C-alpha cells in the first residue's frame, strides 16, 4: 500500500442504522419510487410478506424466488414478474442472495433498489453483481447495481442461526483482510477494514454466547457494513480467488469456505504484507494474524477443513491450476508449490504455522 499517493473514490449511500426497518420502509421507498416489488428467498417469504404489508399501496407484490449465487433462471422468472406487475423499484429483504437478485434486476430492467440486509455478507455496500448459469458464475462491477438505500435493523438478524452468523461474519472479515493488502488500498480503506475486523470479532464472540444479544448483533452489522464498503472499494486478492474457484468447481457453501480458507490465505501473504497481518492480530487481540483467524473459526465451531465441506483431495491440483490460469493481483507472488501447501493445509484443516 502506498500511503503517499493514491486515488480514493467513495460510493454514494443512504444508510439508516438501528431503526425498525418495517416502520421506516414505506417512507424510504417513496423517496425512490411509487411501485415496489419486494424480493426474498423462499425461506424468508414470511418476512417478505411483512415488507409488502408495511409498504401498503406502495407494494406491487412479492417475488420469493431468490436463490444462492443468483441463478439466471431465477432472474428470468423475476423479470417476468417485473413485466407483469410494472414496478419502478425493488425492495430486497435478506442476505447476499436476495440482494444479488435486486442487483441483477437493476442491470436488466434499470430498477433502483432499497435493501434490508439480514446477514453479514456486505453485498448491500458494493457495486459488484454476480450471475450463475450452466457455465459457472460471472461477476462484474457496475455502479448501476449499487443499492440506493440500505436499512440496517439488527433485530432482523436475531433469527440468523449462530453457525450461519459466524460463517457470514467471517466472510465479512475476509473482505476486510484482503482490503488491507489490496493493490489499490489506502489509509482510509485500511482504517475501515481494521475497525470492521475488530467490531465483527467482538460482535460475533458475543453472539456465540447469546444469539439474542442485540448490542452484539448491532456490532456485527456495523462490521458487515465496513466489510462490504471496503470490498466495494478495493480489489480482492488470493483469498477471494480461491473461494471463487472452490465455489465454482465443487459448489462448496459460500461463507463456510471463506472461514476455512482465510487463515491460510493470510499466512501465504503475511511475509509480503506484514502490516496487514499485524493489523488483523491487533484487531482480534492475538499474537498472530493467521492464528487469530484460525482460532476464531475453531472457537465458533465452524468446519475448518475443506474436505469436510465437500472438496475432493484431487481438487488440490485442479484449484492450483485454475488459480494460476487467471490470478487476481496478490501481495505475495503466486507459485504452484506454495499454493499446493496452502490448499493441503486448508483441505485437512491444519493450523497455519506460526
Ligand atoms: P444468503 O443470502 O444465501 O442466505 C442464506 C440463507 O439464510 C437463506 O435461506 C436466507 O433466506 C437465510 N437467511 C438470511 N438472513 C436470515 C436471518 N436473519 N434469519 C434467518 N435466516 C436468514 O447468504 P449470504 O451469506 O448473505 O449471501 C451469500 C451470497 O451473497 C453468495 O452468493 C455470495 O457470492 C454473495 N455475496 C455477494 C457480494 C457482493 O458484493 N456482490 C458480497 C458478499 C456475498
């Protein structure tokens, strides 16, 4: 990171934090449009219905078909609903998958979105879209998909199970860690990333003790906001590349894969990015950055071995080749032997060396 010469472009955002989302929803929606289509997953359809009720005459209906990784056939079905009901905006209530659908509809139909995140993935703060078809997942950046308004209501995250909260939170920590050593990072991004790791670490630890701790839920949500913000501002490196490849090849669970890979990715980069490793250690009150991330995942009882998440052992070579074939910029040079060692450790869930 060059502290003395950089370009910083912030993204516009209207954020309401800590207010009851369903109470403020209608007034906020009316700042963007007159006819809102509510989006949710099938699992959160009841919450989607509550949003429709809260919007009153401003809602044109609910599409509850959002799914993980934004499959293109789901977007096709949502587009048919858009054509039938004629909304002029969307209201997405849910996690990264639901917000991802709102982004796809911004791209295809030009609809602005108001989003109410209920996980810690951070998608609400990024101009990054993703779409999955038979050939795999395609992602891109486009300011047109950046949600216009975000309402963070910690009470809506109380239902997120502890293990899902932990994995989702480590996904947000991963955004912060890679933003610390991104080629286009800068002191402002680093400040947000360090604070994101600290608040998420603190919030998640308390959530693991008591999932109904609203203050802890609010801390974690602030961390998720920061994580999403830095993900949207800085380019991601080896860790996100590995997770993208693993998810695409073996359909591994998104957030859990982040939790398992992150300590090893930071270990790989620690010599080339010592300030980042120190910042992570300090933010989590530990003597080692990679060790802190590994211990956090273990403390949260997450699966830390990729083999337990569904990766075959033969995948180690496949992932090394796929990573080297189209690498992301990374502080430590990418070379096959080092990547093989990293993946072997992550595959079996070993602790990264001190
Ligand atoms: P998710 O949106 O897939 O949600 C997982 C499940 O949890 C769903 O069934 C959902 O309905 C349920 N759920 C969500 N919130 C809940 C709550 N409060 N209580 C109970 N159940 C709840 O999970 P996610 O981890 O938020 O999102 C993952 C997806 O987001 C991936 O596809 C990932 O690629 C994407 N993502 C995108 C960005 C970006 O910037 N574009 C950033 C991070 C993640």
